[in-house]
């Protein structure tokens, strides 16, 4: 039995109940009407549902664990929760954390004392602390089976006390074949679906495949488009499909994990010199009108991943990014595409990035002292403190090179910049030559090891 919390106290219009029910069914979206009633009807999520899979085993044992379903919109989080309730004969109670009240939760917990329930909390990452505290004891003792749904990363956005009491399952976007199966099911179903409409029987399968491909794993979006096209009698072609989808077909999801996943993909593709992957990721960002994220990652990657290996690229890229900002989309896409290709094909090196990380590690320690000769001496009394004594400006020497090192005492052997690529050979040679003159008794610089190159920047 599916129930909204607002109806828990029996508040309903009984004067014309049958008419109200008929009207409600008429206006319910197709995606809502086609939600699975049993776990066997769920489409997709084969890692979790099927023989030997965790959710199906729970149903077989008639023992549900509280769980959190995490993933992008339209992939079946609510459907799975409802199907679990139906398959295990539990009352399904829906609660939205964004606008539900503490009193609503208290009513739900009161129902749980009289019969088994599945309490489905949508947008669970938005639960405030008082509501979390209210739920904890009931989830702990099993009197309530809590199923939460979120599009946000639960390891970042969910209170640890609640997260530790739930099994976390990440749901994946449905593939094209799964979306297609859901669309065909809706077209055949004469009770809940669109089977009674003549237009539903005349749809060309190639156009149905096009719709399935355009919705990026979002079955709810696909069913919404299908319902509009069938009921309106509009031509079921690519132009009208795209019109019903609007901006919903974009893969970018600003403010959610998908957004940051795409940015991470773009960065790694450039770093890995995979031109096609970088362009595809850039396309996703631009389809979501997120040019600025691409520009910021280019600016960082230019110095973090290319660095000294291609100094000649620095100015052209910085100038090109200004052009992109000046002209804006859609014209800026050509600029960003050219920059992306250039960066992918450029030599890469991160020795300068690692150098400042190593230097900051030592800078945080307190076992060294800045050489007195390098300290500020512009004020009276500085010389009496020994500040600046012995220092000679490099500009007084031929080639403007003094030849004296300025590392703190005891740290002369420290080397931070340790180039390791052919692209940096010129700089390695210059660095080694200068260092040998300043510190003649220290060993030559060793290139970065594979482990040192690969470790992530310290925060």
C-alpha cells in the first residue's frame, strides 16, 4: 500500500472518492503509473536485482535491511523502494526530506508500531539533524525499514551516524536496451500504460530507439516524452522527440556528482593525452552550458600537468581562453576544442608541481632557519643583528650569477625541482649546472621516481 504522509491521519475527501480516484489516475504521469509493483518488474540494476543479487536475496528471505539508493535522477530509486514494499507485503510510506515535517516522521513511526512499513525518504541528504535523530533509534532496532534516495554522494552529504546504519547501493543509469524495454512495456500496457491509444501501435521502432538513446539512462524522462507524443498525436519523429526532451537530455548535472565526474574525466583525458575522450567530456560540459568549468580546468592543467615541459604553450592558451570568454558560446567551442587538442598533444611533465609540494612539506617543519644573509636589512639595526651580512647581489657578477647557494644550513642536499622527461632536458641541464657551482660537494639531482610522479597533490 502506497501512502503519502499527509494522509496518515485519514484526511481524505470521501464525498466523491471514486470520482477523485479516477481523476487522479488520469493526471498521474506515465512514469508514476508504470512503477513496478514487485521486484521482478524492476528494469535494470542487474548488479542488485536478479538471482544471487543482494536486493533479490533480501526479498527471498523476506528480510529487508535499511538501505540508501544513490545515483542520478530517473533510474529507479523510488521504483525499487516501492517494489520492495510490494514484494514483502509492507506498507510503503513516502517522505520528502526537503519539505516533510518532524510531525510527519512521528506519524510514520507511529504506524510502524502497528504494522511493518518501508519508509522511503527522498532527497535524504537534506534531512536536518532533529529528523535524523528521530530516525536513528528506529533504524537501529529494525522497527522501521528505511530506504533513502539521493543524487548526492552519501559519503560526503549524509550524516555518518545515519550512513553507518544503512547499506549503500550505487545505482547506474539504465542502458539504451533497458530504456527501450521500459518504453515498449508502457506502449503495450492497456491498464497503466498507453496501450489503449491507437497512436501507440504505430510508432516506428527506429524512432523509439532514438528516444531511448537521447535520454541518457533516465527512464522517467523517456516515459514523459513518450506520453506527450502519444497523447498529443504529434508526429513521432526526431524533431518532436527533441522538442519534448528540451534540455533534459544533457548529461551534465550542475551541483551534483555527475558534474564533478565530468570535470574529473576531462582533466584526466587531457593528462592522458586522449584527444577523443577529452573532446567528448568537453562536449558534455558545453552541452550543459558549463564553459567556465572547462576553462578553469585548462588553466590549472596548463601548469599542473604540462608545466615546464612546454613553456611555449602557456601564453597562447591563456590568450585563447580570454577569447573564449569574450565571444562566449557557441563560438567559444571552437576555441576550447583547439586548446583541448593542443594540450592533449603537448609534452607533459609535473616536476614543477611536485617541486612546490616537496618544498611546502619542508617549509612546514621547524628544524631549519633562514640564512641570515638573506634576511631583510632595510631598517636601522639590521646589520647589527647580522641580517644581510655577506650578501652580494648576483647582478654584480658576469652573467649575473654569484655562484653561492642560499639554502638553509644542513639543507644543501635538498632538491625539489627534479625534472624527469625529455621535454625538460634543457632545464634539467641548466639546473644541474647551476646547482653544481653553488653546491659543489652535493650529489647530482635524481629524477622523480614513478611513485613520486603519480602521487596526488597534498591538500
